[in-house]
C-alpha cells in the first residue's frame, strides 16, 4: 500500500497534513510527499493506491485541486481524500445551497440572482435586515448584515459592475473594516511594501466576485453556531460563540466543548445529509429559526483539527456516545484505508 500526500497551498507540509504522515508512519504504512509542480508528479501518481490533498480557500489551491483531483479519481481510479462528492462544492456557498436545497435539507432560506434587474426588483420589498455573502470565504470574512435598502442597492450595483474581491465588501460593518486597528493597518501596509519590493503576489485571493448576488435570511436570537463535524460514523460537536455585539463567528471565536449543550437534532440531521450525499467528512454550522428549528447555514469539508480533538468524544449514527479524544485525520484515514484497527499515536498541537 502506498499513500501519496500533496503539499499545501504554501508548498509546505503544515501541521494538518503532517498528522496524516505521523499516523501512517506510526502504523508502518508507506507514504510519499507529492507536488504537482514537480516534473515527475504524474509518474509518481500512477504508483499510488491512495491520494490525499487537503486544499483550502486560497484561489491558487482551488485551481490546482479542481484540475488534478477529477483526473486522479475518475481517470486513474485512485481513491482520493477528499473525494469528488465531498469537495466539488467546497468554498462555494451557492453550489452548497443548491445541493442542500434540492435534497430537501433544512437550510437557511436564501436568494441568488444572476440578473441585476431581477435582484433590484426583489430588493424593493425584501424584509430587512438581510445577510449578504460572497460565494466563498471562511470565518465570516465575506459576510455582512444589510440594514437599509440603500445598502442592498449598493451591494447589487457593485456586484454587477466592477465586482468585489474577497475581504473587500464595500460596507463599514464588514469584518475587514470592523476589526481594522491602526496597528493592523500599519502592519498590512508594511507587508504590501515588502511584497512590492520583492515582486511577490500581492494577494492569494485574486478572484473577483461579480455577476451574481447571494442573500440569506437573517435569523436573530442566535448567540452561537453549533458546529457538527461528521466523519464516517462519528459526529463531533461544539459551540462557536458569536463575536461581541455581532451575529458572526470567526476562527478566533470562543468555543465550548460540552456534550450536554448539543441539540441532538443537529447531530441527526448532519448524519442524514452526510449519508445521503456520500460525504467522507463534513462540517455543518447550525443556527435556529424563529420556531427553534435547526437550519444549516454553512458546510465545509475542512475544519480546525485541534477543535475536533478537544471534543470529549463523539456520537455514532445511533446517537450512542463514545468518550475519547480523536484527531480527525485518524478517523478519516481509518475509513479511507478501510482499516478499523488503525492506531492513533500521541500527537501534540504542534
């Protein structure tokens, strides 16, 4: 058995993917490091039994993954982690909404337009406030709450004219503006100067969002998001607390890892979706509507691995509880390689 592991967006082997290596090595499973930029990548790929590529929200990373994964999985018939059903919609909230909606999943009501006039006509009577999102982005960086029709019109005109880069939504209640401090401003300016001097790429988020708008119903009275991470027959859960005086959460939001705080309806729904759509692993963010019904607001095959490890255990599909701390990479490899006897080594956060 030979497992190939691709480098990350930085061309490195960061903590997340090195844990795959550590688990494989601990279990004496052969593995090699790969990079599509190397001239012999495809020759090496042909020798593999399994292929792992943890790709994220960076535009470059997305471009590479969507170019090579379909070839490796569909044409070379090499099992991939993530596979196509799990990742084809990753970091694209529009695709995810369409997918969940067509399968009857309880998803937060949303409105998507590819025509400016249709969007403007809809905006005349839509109840406010309303949430606007770019199709991609993590940690609420591309999410804003619109309180006035003037703001709604401004967003629509922007998206159907010049468009918008990630983290550059033109409203002062975006996290880019809200969390901007003189110290961060100076630091960003110095980084920009350094990149210009070195001739480096100014931003790895180079995609321009335009030609569409994506609005989502605002559900008030949610002070936290319930994150359910389903990996095979395991569901891990924790709460992510909203930012102060805000409806959003970020990667730095406080988290609570307590079994008794989790609404088991969320666990049940997450299991049902993952099973129906054949996801290898998937993170679900739940909030609640006015009738206290859980609604999926976001999904992502990627999630912070250390937060999963910090969970005190997991539920199985029958909602039985299992104590213990498990790295998601360990659970994923156990399923991916069909090795229920796989052993988990002791691994620190770093």
